[in-house]
C-alpha cells in the first residue's frame, strides 16, 4: 500500500489539503450499466496461508453479494493451505474451484490467467491472508466500480489483521466446526510470545500509517482528482476486461515480471490509459502484516515497484511540465463543452479522455501526485542524510519535532472516535518511521544501480 513512510510536511499533504478545500466533482453520475447485473468472480491467490485461508473463505460466505465463482489458487504451498481450504469450503457449504500448482509462479500470473480463462465482468482479487470485515465489501466495491466506464478498480479501507481479530473470528460457529476437525489451526494460541511481539510492533506501525494515508492523503486525492495512484491489491475489484487488455499489451514486452508489486504497476497502467483507481471509505478489510523482522523486505518490494513503475510510465510524471498545453486545450474545448454537456445523457465524475496519446500530450491530474510522491521519496531521505553528514543537529532536531507534532495532530483529527489512541500511536511509531525513511534511501540507490550501472530491468520478487 504505502510506497514511503508518511511525512506530514510534504507536497502530497498540501495537495490533499487543497483537494479537501476544493471539494469533489459535483457531477451526478448516471451509470450506463447496472452494477446488479455484473457477474463477479472472486480469485484467491494463496501461498502458505494455512493460518488465514479458513477465515478468508468464511468472510466471503458472509458477503451480501455472492460471487458466481470462488477460485482458489494454491500457488505451490508447502503447508496445509489446500487441505484447509477444501475442508472449510465443505463446512461452509461453499462451492469453490480449487487449483493446486506444484510450483509457485507468483500472484501476477494468477491475475493474468484468471482474467483470460474466465468471462466475469468483475475479477475480485482477495489475498489468502485477507479477511473482508465489512459484509458488504464486495457489493460496495462493485457498485462504485460501475459508477462510470472510467473506473478500472475499486477497493475499501485496509487495516492490519491483529491477533485479537483472529481470536474473535475463531468464535464464529462455522469456524468452531472447522476447528473441531482441525484443532491445530488455532495458530494464535500456539504462537510464541516473541512472534506475537514482532507482529504487534508491525501492526502498531501499520495501523498509524494506514490511518494517515487512507483517512487523509488518499481521501484528499479522491476528492481532488477522483483517483488514488494504485489500488490496495489484497482486496480489490477490477473490471476484468481492463485487466485482460493490460496483460495483452504488456506481457509481450515485459513478461510476467511487471514490477515487484503487481497492484502498483496495474494502478499506473490504468492511470496512464485514463482510467481511475478509487478507494471507498465505508467498507473495510483486514490483512495480515509481516512480522517486524520481515517488514524491510515488504517495504523494499513496494518502494522498488513504485520506482520501477515511475520508470515505465514517465509520461505521467511529466504532467506538471505539460500544464500549459493542458490549459490551452481546456480553453479551446470550453466553448464546445457546453454543447457536449447538453447533449450528453450519461454523466460521469472526473471525466477525462482515454488513451495513452492524451497522457503524452497533456498528462493526467493524478500525475501531479505521482510527481510529488517521487520527489518526496528522493528528497526527504537525501535531505536527512545531508543534515546527518554535515552534523546540522539543530535543524535536524527541529524538523523531526515539528513533523512528529504535525503528524500526531493530523491523526488526532482524522481518527474520529479514537483520537487519543491514534495520537499516542503516532508518537510511539515515530522512530520506526524515520528508520524506514532512511532505509528507503538504500532502495533508491539499488534502483539507480539497476538502471544506470548494471542496466538490469528484469525485476523479480
């Protein structure tokens, strides 16, 4: 989800504030298609998810919108993922299509294959370590996906899956029946205190991070430009045809190794085409976070994928330098637009022209966000490193204290109902944020080496 540790005094924060002050597009959408007629398939990529897969399937069974197919892809697991999935589906009375691979090929090829092999209107991707907390999660994402043809994907709010959430889920009657058959599946009770501590540290950090990003940064982006940079890939509804077209275009060029994180690449590719990636604030899912010792690897995957996607879709990043051409076009089209709006029967918010040629000539509004995000990723750790090397202790301390206070204030404002809780979390995770900020600098150096020294663009997980 997050491509860099959150930082309050930043261009992205300013743009989110401007977006909230500006307000949303007031066009009343009049969808050309009825979302209730959409055929939905749920695809579950799973690799060694024996401790999560039963909860994942159980959350699908509770959804208000039932999918046509539930397709489980066991991607070469060495544990009991496949067995638990089959037994849990039987306990739920749920028909699933279970595919077991002898060897792992990764999540990206799974999304590609299912977009080609099935004919659903919506390909809903649900990671095997994710639980749909809101019973109307699928329904709401599909509903919003069909508000306009320009929307390529929709996701809800994603939060960490905590041990207490697992314990609460285990009390469900269906889960109780499953655990009677598999008592060893009570993983929280059997785990060591050290592993719980490592998960707790990650969950604390990610809880504060996700609240800041989703309730402030992404919310402001959604209001301002009607899109976020990329969907949160663990629980997202895609228009299947758009995904299929994407792979048909990029697979011959890049193979399956698009970048180190498929949802970031897909988000960039959809934006480059003129589509939107939206996030809905009223539904929630919870996803397992890595233990603290494994967190740097995940940060590397997300951060490097962002840089790799910036490399592939540099036309989006050039948006600020095409503002004059954009405004000239807007003036030329102003007279025609009134007549067009009178004739148009279908209204769509944040309407923009489709096509990559348009992006090359005029950029995209979300391109401003991508440009400032890249600037932050490079400039922030670099400036901190310079202050450290030059021993500029006073400005360094003042910067850190001011930023920590501002971030705490933002979380206090946006975390309605839990203000003091999140303000405290903000203070506690501040050292981790700065540690990961500096770690991000090593990711930048490695990416630069791949591009300019080793000339190696075969990025792999």
